[in-house]
């Protein structure tokens, strides 16, 4: 398993009338975590796109457990647990920074598209990056 | 089944570097559709909250099929297919307004909380609203 | 003066903990109004960009008068009052749909950039569109 | 002058079709900077609101100089230069973290409202916080 922990702080812009983070913002948090996870293994978005490859999201899923409050500090734990076949699967946990309580969990799936927008096999350099970083 | 069709137009603010709608924006579109669906059966958010009831999202899910482009006109088809037990389940289709192609599908689940933030039985007035509007 | 009135409804996603629309959302509303204003005179974003021209915002300004509430219906009144020199100036009023009360006012300025990203003279087809549509 | 420097990284969610940060996102960045500035002098939003005081934005202004790109690291320099009279004025600079180039500048004004939503004199504890922190 390849894993990244990324800290985020909740600001006013994220909070809704119920006093908790609005539900679509979690997908933005997931994107932050995912970006840092991929950067950690040398797969930053810029260099992926420079290779003519796009990784559009095909599925997003989030289970909301405990509402996030203003100025709360959280950790986005992003992880890759298995080699991609047709799609890359990334898991997320939203943790309370202080006590590590699980506030939400979710996942995203990503397709591999070439620069014509057509589905392609998983690029070698992505498989390599996963292997080098210890994915079994 | 109770169903609502809500038109939305894609603006620049929604579009990302790939030239398609950013993935979290779909959850905002779902919320628009859901609000109009609930309004249609007399369950507007304001009157639900006036009854001391909150309907926080417990799960969101979206499968992205075809990217939405700038100034594209879409329809959010929101529907309730069964009576809520612990949670209310709402389904969504994102349709191309012109040819009714399915661009994305998804769903949200919602808990019923009283004004202390505790789970509660499904309120009678909500069951009634669903019944009056023909849910089998 | 060229003017456009564009209706918008406030949804939950726009509302903050104070129960009013979060301040950055007004700039998204302005963009909706601006897009419709430009479309009305044949200057849709897609055809402007097809001409190799970008209109990036150089200044945004908003004076907030009365907070916008959930499910409130508003009108964005966008207007062009004078021919652009270095920049195009667009004014906005946010009006209560019901009683036409002014809820906010603002403006944006836009530069003209060619496809190399360099400043350019105001394109003829834009001046023409403004003239045909009665700008004095 | 009271000043705070707050680092931010640009993520995909902030980027528009032109490949630069969408213009309303700057107001979210300003809010992050402002929150950290006020926290630094003991005026966190939560404790201000616990005092029954709201600080709604009455004006926002931003001059955009150089577009912000994906994964760019920036600093939001927020500052208070003078004691508030009717409103609190906060200035912002968006700086390139690497070379300190100014990418954008702006300001916000904030009213002081009591818990009935009426304008009030500047609260003593806010004036004190500014004084203690060296504002001339």
C-alpha cells in the first residue's frame, strides 16, 4: 500500500448553514490528498499531462460520518492498495488531526486517456512508479 | 417514483483545465436538482428546518460518463424510488438537454436528525408528502 | 448602454454559517450575468476564444449591501456603458427579484489578450458588436 | 502595521480553462490570509462570534496582475494599516513564494454588527488587540 497524509484546515468558505463543511468540498479535499500522494511517488499532474495522459475521475464516492467544523484541522489519508487495471482506484480517509477519529471515508476511480481522449493501457511509467514505491 | 427535471447551464466557473466540468461541481448540481425535487412535493429546505429537522448527506456517489463542456445545457433528473427507512435515497441523472444522452449518474443518502443532532424516525409529514405525490 | 437581466436562485451550496451567500460567490454570479450579456450581443466566450482572444479579468470589485438568503431569487443586471479602451468595463447590480431592492453592486475590468497572451488593441468585431447593439 | 504571511498551494480545483486560477478563488485565498492574520492577534472568528459580533464583508476588491498556475506556491500577505472607524480595512498581496513577485493585490472592508444584525461601534477588545500588537 502506498499512503500519504496531507493536513488541511477548514476555513469559513467551506462551511454551510448547518455549521459544517458542505458535502462537495470533501471532493476538493480528496483532490488535494490525491495530488500529494501522486507527487510523493513522482507522478505530479503536470508531468503526467506532459506525457499526454489524462486521468479523469470516473467515479467519486464519499461516506460522511461526523461533520467538520470551522477551523478544524484534519488529515486526508490517501492510499493506493492495488495496481490499476482499467482504472486507478484511490482510497481516502478524513481524520480528525487531534484524535485520529474517522470523519469521512471515500474513493475515486480514474481512467487513463491518451491525448486524443481515448482509453489506453496503464502507462509503464505509472506502473513503475507504483512498483518502485513498494506497491505489492 | 417521484421525479423532477431541472435545467442547468454550465458556466466558466465550473470548467477545469481539461475543458470539462470539475468533478465536485456535480454534487452542487445534484443539490440544485434535489432542492427542486423536494420543493415540488412541498418539502422545501426552509420548512423542513423550521420543523427542527436536518437532512445531512451521509453518502454521495457519482459515476462520470461524458465530460460536460462550457455553455452546455443539461438536465438534472432527480428521483425518489422508495420510502426512506433509516435514510432517504435520491437518484440523479445528468442528461444532455438536446439529445438526452446520459452524461453522469449518481445518488445521495440523507439521514433524519432532530434539532439535537440525533437520528430520528422518518417524520410523518415527509412520509405523507411522498404518499400524496404518488410514491408506491 | 447595453444591459442584460439574468435571474439566479440561491442554493444551499452558496450559503455560509451566517446564513447568507458567501462573498466570493457574487463573482460567480457576475460571471453568469456577464456571459449572458455578451451572448446577447453575439459575443459568446467560445467564439471570442475561437478568434484567439482571451478576456481575463484584471479587476473585480463588489460592494455588499444586503445579505442574500437561501432560495432567494435575484436578478443580475449586467451592463456596458462605454466603449473599451485598454480594458472592457462591465457593471453589475444584484437585485431582489421581487421588489428590485439593490442587494449588491460591483464591476469587473477585462484585458484583451491575443493567443500569445500579449495585450492587444480592442478587436474590431467587439467594437462592431457594441455599436450594432446601440452603445453610444 | 500588523502583517501576516500565509502560504497556499494552487490545486486543480482552482484552475480554469485558461490554465490559471479562476478569479473568485482569490477571495477565498484572502479569507484564508485574513483568518490567519486575525488569529495571530487573538481574534479568531469563533471567539469574535462568541462575543456576539459579526464581521461581514462590505467591500471586496482585487487587481489581478499575473495568472496563478497549477501547483504554484504563493504567499498571502494580509495586513491592517489603520484603526477601524466604521469598518475594518484589510489589505492583501498575493506573492509568488519563490521570487516574491506580486501576482495580485486587493482589499476587503468589514462592518461590525451586533447579534441583532445592527451596526455597532468598534468593540473595545478588537481595538485592544490591534494596540497590543503594535498598530500605531
